[in-house]
């Protein structure tokens, strides 16, 4: 029983690290892909726009590299011989306070993000802050990579007993940018990771196409 418990702890930690790696890297790679494609299309006709795209690629790449270095450094410092491994601190943990910077990076990839704050903003438990940020980050990654929308809306609502999240896009589609190919049935690592995060915190999660077009992600996390 002790060995089984230890094995389950290892698997749980592996899944946690996999989610962090996916969430932190997928968003940045999505933005870099869009920016590099835009630069390639206008390199001969619009040098200033090309320069802006390359600057965005450089900035996003540097930030991603720093985050990966911090994450790997934290993992190397973790004790490997513990019978019951403790969670490696994948710090510095992101929080809802980082949403404005996230919106700016997403705008660099061509999608404007309108953020609405509802209720009285206050610090939440670290695991709630990180999960809420990652859910919004992954949702914006999907908008950039799959929706073809030029804008999207993010609503963060502070409630007495937790926080709610809603990310909505119009999903207008466009050349080379199909609609969410895996969202309708909830497949794909991004949506799976979001659902896992919410389930671990005993929250509520939904994701799917809107009847009027586009895609909607909602989550409620109790604090």
C-alpha cells in the first residue's frame, strides 16, 4: 500500500508538471507562430510591420525561455529520494494580476483582448490564482491559434466564495485559421488540462461552441 501511494504521488506530480509545461509553452509558441507567419507575408512590402513582428517574437521567446529556466531550476532543486515527493515549486507562480500583461502579449499576435473585472478584487489562495490564470491563458491560446477572431472578451468575477472566469470569442474564421478543431468534444490537451485543473479544485467547467458563433469557456473556482 505504501508503494502504491508513493507511485500515485509520483504520477500526480508528473501530471502537474506536464500541465505547467503545456500551459506556459503552448501560449508562447502559438503567438510566435502567428507573428512569424505575419512577418513572412509582409517582409518585402511592409518592413516596419515585419520589424514589429520580429520584436514580438524576440520578446515572447525571451520570456518563455526565462520561465522554462525557472521551472527546470525548481525541478532540479527538488529532493529525488523522498519516499513521498513534495510538489516542486514551479515559481514564480502566475496570478490574475498578470492578466493585463497576458492581454498585451496576445494583442501582439493580432487578437485584442477586452478584460472586464467584476466584484471587489482581492488576493485569492495561490492555487486558485495560478489555475485561474492558466485557464485564461490556455483559452487565449486557442483563440489565437484556432478561432480567426480579431477580438475576444475575458470576464473575471470575484464572488464572496470564489472567482468566475469567462472567455468568449466570435470565431469568425479566416484563411489558414480554422475554428476550434477539438473544442466541440472536449478533446485536446489544452481543454483537458483546464478541466483537470478545475476538477482538482472541486470547481465547475464548461467549454463549447456558441449558437450565435464563436467559442465560450467558463469556470468557477471556490476559494
